[in-house]
């Protein structure tokens, strides 16, 4: 991990100490962990996002991708279906299509 990434991660952790229930900061830390393939930590951060904000769509999508890559297709499908249900109440057709595409990819693989 580069010094820049380490500094960014350290800053996120510092900010989370002050506001641990900030879903944006938890998501940002999860993405940092994902970038260095620290999947277990990334999943923990994504789960925290969803605990804080049950409607956190991006965390569900990222977790589904991790579950898919780990061969946990049932978990990935559950996350995607939850996201699709949430998205069906919005006008975000682009994200809804991304969820459906990944779901189709898993179900037809």
C-alpha cells in the first residue's frame, strides 16, 4: 500500500473515531480496504454501512460482488434482490440495471 493510501486510510479511521456512525466514512474505508484486497475488513465496513443506513445501495452492490467472487452466490443474490427492492422505489434505472445485470450474471453462470 502506498504512503498516500496509508495516509488516506489513517485519516478515515481518525474521522470515524469522531463519528463512527457516518455511513459515508464507513463506505470510504470499505473501498480503501477493497482496493488493497483486504476483503474481510471491506465486508465488515460495508455491513456497518448497511447497519447505519439500511437503504445503503452501494454497500449492498459491493458486498454482492465480493460474495460472487468468493462463490457465495446465495448471499450475493440476497444482497442484489434487497437492492433491487430498494431501487424499485426510486427513479435510478441505471443502478437498478447494474443490480439486475449482476444478478443475471450470477443466476445464469
